C-alpha cells in the first residue's frame, strides 16, 4: 500500500484534530468524512418503518433454507 502526505496549514490541522475520533487512524478518519453513504443512526426510523424491517427479518429467517 502506498502512502501519501498532504500538507495543510496549522489552522486546518487543528480543525481536523477536533473532528477526528481518538480511536481512529487518520486514514479511517478521512474515509469516514469523505464517504457519501449516510450512517444508520439509532432512532432514525419511524415506529412503522422499524416494525416493517423487523417483520422482513422475521420472514427471511423463517424462509431460510
């Protein structure tokens, strides 16, 4: 895997430091902030949507194999 350096000024680095989580690498951080996919957040679905999803999972499990 190749590595690349990206020069940024001190102000930009401070702003990035504030956004980066303690438990992630810089590569993981940059991937997270540049992804176009919306993360699934708890409580993001309405009760009706959650019930439909649960029902779909139940049906899939019952029909497996």
